[in-house]
């Protein structure tokens, strides 16, 4: 069965530093992949998605993610963290029949 | 705001009571999904519905939980005889007609259910 693993439940960076949030998927057939962000007491907002084609995907708020089939990874990056990036980030894969399989989430803290 | 609307935002129930959670999809969307988020965990798929049809309920507990999406009105997630373990955030998402696996789902702000 498809599964999604996010390494690191908490990540802390300084403002202006690189953000790297890790995600690995388990499927032998590359699935469609998504990154969502969740701010406190809110729903999930789509950051970016990978379907087919270019392996480097650009999303909103300066985030991007690179699909690497050889590593079964879809890590999320941002060159320079901003205080407003503090939130929880979820990687998800399509589990078939429109079902999303989510990782456990990574809480990003940004300090001055 | 034509986003996914969920109500109530917060719901408190005593053990044994019933909880009803409502979800109105985005305008023009006919696919509705329910997910549950337990504390410190990611979202877990529960059920996928289209108008008047349950497409996939593989994530629904076998007892006490049911969902519907009638021809008119919002989708309802119903939990009967609630227990403490039902305390969670329940999220609804929607997507347009003809959605395939690569279509992003749009999420509501969730209903936080607390069981006393």
C-alpha cells in the first residue's frame, strides 16, 4: 500500500535560512505528489503538485519541490525562510480513486 | 468566499451523543472527501462521495460513522454514540466534476470535535 514518510516532525530555521522539508513515498509507480501547508486552526492550502513532466515544481510563496524517482523523494525547499512560513507542512500522494495519502507532517518554526 | 465551508468550526459532545458535521463544497464542485486528523498526526482519508453516491468508504470505521452527500444541501458526516477517541479535527475537501487523481483537493477549515 502507498505510504508517505516525512522525516523530521519539527524543523527549526533562522529567518533568511534555507528551508528543507523531506518527503519520501513508497510506491514503485511514481504517484502524483502534493505539498500542503496548514496554519493554526485552518484547513490545508495547496503549495504545489507534481503530476508528470518537469521534475522541479514551483509553487506559491517561493516554495519549490524536486521529484527524484531514483530516491522516491519529493523534498520541499525555499531558499530564504520568512517568519510567515511558520506552519505545518504535509506531503501527500494520490492513493488511487482520488484518495490522498498524507505524511505525518512537519512543523516548521522560523526564529529571528 | 466561495471556498469549502464547514460548520460548526468547533463542536463539543458528551460521550454517547451524536455529532453531525456539515460540509458545503466549493461552487461547481461535485466531489467531496472527508479526512480525520488526530492530534500530532497527518490527515487520514475516511470517505469519498459524489452527489447521492458513496464512491469509496474504505477509511470509515465500520461502526457508528456514516456519511452522505444528498442531491440538495451539504455533505454530512455523522458520528453516533461518540467516544473520547473520536476527538479530532475533521476536514472536508472538494474537487470539480470529472476530477482525476492529479486534481488538487480544496480543503475547508475543519471541525474540531471534542468529546467530554
